């Protein structure tokens, strides 16, 4: 079974992102919008989104995750895995040769 874990940045990176985001919003409003027009609006909008995301991570407990980690669940014991393979064999879903090969593989891992 696979588990999904969401990871959000810590307080220090969020504080830095928030401050830099504010600076870019200010630069966007003062410099980029007057000189670049539509690109300036895009620049300032992206900077504002960055600022908001880091602000939420900095000032709230829940926050916004920036990464997702998918982990395979390998907590099953060798006995459980052997039982699963044996159940597949008894149900006729795998052949005797496949059962013996997987059984040998699991026992070799011990």
C-alpha cells in the first residue's frame, strides 16, 4: 500500500519567501507595471501569489504543502508476505512455480 505525505516549508523559509514576495510586489507596483504594462501586472500577480502562499505558511498552523512524498508501505512482516503469496496460490491466481519462486525470494530476504 502507498501512503501520501504532504510537506510544507518551515517558518524560516516561509518568512524569507514572504519578505521577498512583499519586495517583489512593491517593485512590481512601483517599477514594473508603469514600465512594462501587461507584463508588470503578471509580475505583480505572481509575486502576490508567492507572498500569500508563504504568508499562509508563516502565520497559520495548517499551511500549504509544497511537496508530496509517496511512500511504499514496507512495514509488513515476512510472515504476512508469505501468507499473502500462499493465499494467491490457494486461490489459483499464481502457479506452483510462481509460488515457489516468490517464497524463495521472500525467504532469501530474511
